[in-house]
């Protein structure tokens, strides 16, 4: 298949979150499987042209309703030899931040989406599938469905939209509809209108041939009022076109046998090296080198990630015989909370208000447990990484966490790989942490669980096969029409 993968971020070029990891890894895996895959991104000022050998390719064009031009640049990804395009427009993408609350975010990503389709007119290459991601690219299926009858170039191109997080919907004022270039009659409840505004994600959900999200459980959750954020009706109507596929992780990046960030490389047969990593992590974090469980967290410090639960029980957590390492940034109240925790418990805690890739690898290698008590979690990657590194997850049963982590205590068939609690309740979380700390003392049982988790396969090879299947379903729709 010919697949154009459209995203607002992708590693290694630009990253703010898990979307970038998916957009960097999935296309490479699909390319390995023999498909002709190309990626297209906005050319933000944060992307280093020299570092990535990005060059102009003599394609410049204007877009109706906009007063600035799009210039196309490209590079060849060195290992996979995949072509990566960039839509360059300094007016929209040369900013201090990639997203932020810019007043013209609607214009920025409508411009990008329209430029993606315009670019196809200049290429001797036509995709079978355009794979869109989140609200930033949600307008593309609407544009295709409403222009293909006028331009044969776009006929038979099928679209998939992946929802990475339903809370981000690209909702803007009605006036922004003008920039889409779509007919006025599409401003209605059945198309783009959303409570007197427009929703770019809704556009994708209405018009994409296939919809998917990043875990099977989350695909069911977003059809409810609790997790659908006002779009559950559309998703329920389209449930026959809605699929859940758990994200993979890039084992070329996350593998303790090859990880250049950690002190000692190891696998399931050399776990003594993991404990040496633990000692080095304690040294780096200025923690006593004693035999107590380390609980690690790498996260945005926001309510969604369960920090309101942690806030209510942090005093009791600190009474347990453990060490606690946190890396992340977020809302001020949690910065204040963990600053106080660090001051009160300097011998038990290491708190870093930053995102540090090297330190993240070291925590995964050196911690005994990884904490993810999320209120909701479309997929989650850290619990998958933790399994690979022999670090036992403590998670809430929601979204991708429910799909990937089986509870040690409740699994009747010896499949458990972590500690799982059900209700979004601080006391339930505390009880799981207490059980984990007690579990740590049983070394033989702990080693069995660690090795079981390390043998799990959450590679992109597994997920890519499932994406192939839903691409085929999109193409079959074409044959039926």
C-alpha cells in the first residue's frame, strides 16, 4: 500500500508527547513490512534542518482563503530511507512553542492540512491511504470527501483518523470555518458544527473511512459520556468503523540490552545488572543506597495522570519503607506539593521538574515499580516500557492500562505482570502501593513476575499488522462504493 502519514509531530524531528513516538515508529515499521510510506509534518522553527539534512524541493504554492504560501521541504530518513515532507510557512510555524494557546491555531492546522492535499498535485505519487492523527489533521477527511467529485486526483484515496486523546478536539469559533474552504452548508450539526463552534476532530470522525484509537478499552470508553467529551454520539453511530489498537514501543530505543543511557545493560537472564543500575540511580539522585523498593514516576503533573489521588495520600506513602523518584512538569499546585515533599523527606525522595530523556531511561532501568494511577489513559507507553525493563507497573484499570497490565493478585492463570486497582480512589491506590512494597520482600516471586513482564511483546511489529488490517478495511469500502 501507499500510505501518507500526517501528523503534527514525530520523532526524531519534534516531540511534545506520545503522538510523536507513534508517528516516528509506526511508519518505519510499516515501511519494513514492504509498504510505501511517507510522513508529512509542519516545519516548526524547532526542527533543525542541518541536523536532519532537510532541504527545499522547489515546491511552493498558495492556498485559497490564506494570504501566505506553503513551501515544501523534505529529507530521507537515513535508516528506513523513508521520505519525510515538511510544510514550511514561517508565519504559522516559526513560533516559540509548537502548540500553546495561539489565537490562530485553527488557521495554522487548517493551513497545514490543506497544504498536505495540495502537495499531492505536485508529486508523481498518490497514496492509497492518508493516515490522519488527532484534531490537527481532522479536517483532511472532510476536505477529501467534499472535493473528490470535483478533482479526480483525490478519487479513491481513503482516510483513517487515529484518536490519541479525546480531550483535545480542536474546537474553535464559528468564524474559523471560513479557512476550511468547505461549502457553507457543512456548517451543521451532522458535519463540523459543535455547540455553535467548529470541531476539527469532529470533522475527522464524521468523514474518515475508518476511525481508530490507541487501545481496545479506550475505543469502548469514548463511546460513553464520561470519556466521549460530547462526541460519544458520533462514535456510537460509527462503532462498526471504530477500532482499538494498542500502541507499540520502539525496541530499538527502549531495550535494556542496548540502552546507551543506562549504566549496565541487561536482560531477563542478567537481572543482577538491573540491581547495579538501581544503585547508580540512587547515587545520581542523592538517595541512600539501601535495599528498599524504588517507585518511579515519569509524567505530566496534571489531574488526568492521577496526581489528585497521590496528593491525598502522599503523607501515608512517605511512611512506607520506600524511595520515590519523580520526573515531570505540570500545573503549579503539583510543583508546590512535590517541592514540599522533597523538603520534608529528603532521604526518601528525588523530585525533578523537567523532562529528561536520559533520566527517564535510568529510572526505567533502576526503579522497582512504576506508578501510573491515571484517571484515563488512551494507551500509555511507560507501562509497556517498564515491562521491558523489568520494572513492575502499578496502574489503574482504564484505557490502554487495562489492556496491557494484568493484575498479579486477581489473575487466576498466572498471567499477572503488575498491580492494578479499579476505582479512581486514593485509598485503593494506597492499598496497591502497600501490597507492592510488601511484595518486594518476596524475591523469588518478584523475579518470576519481572521475567514474565520482560517476555511480553509490545513491539510495533504486532501493532503494525493490525493497522494493515484496518487499512484494508478502508480500501474495501472503496470497492463497495
